């Protein structure tokens, strides 16, 4: 008779599963938009209080969102170049 075949333990099975999974893709555009929206709301509140009209809050949101999209797109492009 031959030697007994060792059974795989849980750690080996889990590490094989992790090797077969694809890595998570980070979406920098969404990250940039969320950060831009946060700063945009703060900027909008400053505009609204300074001009005594909270309707100007939309200006800050628009500026922050466009800034966030630009930053997120740049980070996304940079990440693609690093992985190429």
C-alpha cells in the first residue's frame, strides 16, 4: 500500500479560492465625484452665506462636482497607465 494522500485543510482551500478571484477594480471617477460633491456643498454653503441667498449653493455644488470629475478622471487615467 502507498502512503496516504493528505487532505487539504481550510487554509489551502481558501488560498486557492483567492488566487482564482479577479482583483477588485477601483473606480477613481466615483471617488473623485464623491469628494468633489463634499467640497462643493461646503463651498456652496460659503457662497450662500456670503451672498445671503442659499440659492447660490448650486454654484458650489457645480464647481465641486466638475472639480471632482476632473480629479477622478485624471486618477483613473494615471492608474491605467501604471497597470499597462
